[in-house]
C-alpha cells in the first residue's frame, strides 16, 4: 500500500504548494473548509481526494479522523493571522488564532496518533518566523505560534520513542493571500517579489519528510534571500 499524507489548508497558499510537492511520493488527503476548491485541487493531482472538514468543529474532526487507520505524513498548514497590539486587539482575535493555530493542531494530531504510530509517521507543523521572534503589534498571532512551537517540541519528545518524527517549519514572509491580508492590517505595501514563494516552503517540507530514517529534522527555518 502506498504511503498516505494529509495536508490541512490544502486549497491555497503553502498548503496547496505542499500537496503538489508531496504528490509524486504519497496518496493525498486534501484538508480544508472549501469543498469545491479542494475538489478542483484533487482533480489536478494524482491519487488525491478532498478531506473537507472545519478544523475547529471538534466533533466533525473526530468523525473525519476516525476513518484513517494509518498515516505516514500529517502537515498542519491551515492557519489564521489575527494581529494587533495588546491594547487594541479584541479577545476574539486571540481566541481565533489559538483555536485554529493551536487547538485544532493539537486535537487533530491527538486523534491521528494511533494512525501515525502505526506507520512510523511524520508530523509537520508549519509555524512562522513569529513563532521564534515576537514583535510589537503581533501579539495574538505570535503567542499562538509560540504555543504551536511548544506543542511540537513536546510531541517530539513524547512520540519519538513510538517512531514518530515531528518537524516545525518556520517560514519568513511568504507570498500568499494571508500575507496580503497581514500587510493590509499593518498598513504596509504588499510586495510578493520580496517574499518566499509557497513552493519554496513546500520544498522544505518535502525535504523533512523524505529525510533518511536515521535523521530527525526537528526545526527548519526558511527565509527570503536578500536581493
């Protein structure tokens, strides 16, 4: 049986690029909320099918995950970026960042641990430079990404004895729709030519999950080259 990978946030951005990068090596489950976009993406890839689910609906998530009994790769690419100062950011911004960037990651991983252990699988958490360096005006998002980093570090220590590898990927600014929205919230100009391409981040993910069995890539940092 060929290996299976589940990529969340697979309808656009880094998630979509990661699905493309993985498809020569894995059967794919394309996770996301937009079923129509996922169907279109799946039609363009070999051995891919949509896996539509709202990640913050934990009952629906449990039902969808129950059908997976063996999983080689789980890529957490879905995310949101609510930013703002501590003074001005509403509590809903903090809650939304934590629900999607942390709690959904934790719960989906927990649900799929038996399947990952059965395959000696690999969990990849797409983090952010904000998960390594918090700065003013980014509190809600940075705090959620620091929490995601701590989760991945804990999971790695707990699951390595079970044969599961865990990698955090920390991209710099990447030319995606999310980044366009973030620059608008910052009041700055969106300059995609200065950012990483989603495909560059996807290449880092592929490198991690195809590492030789003796290697455990724990953290991968990817930054745009200075020009």
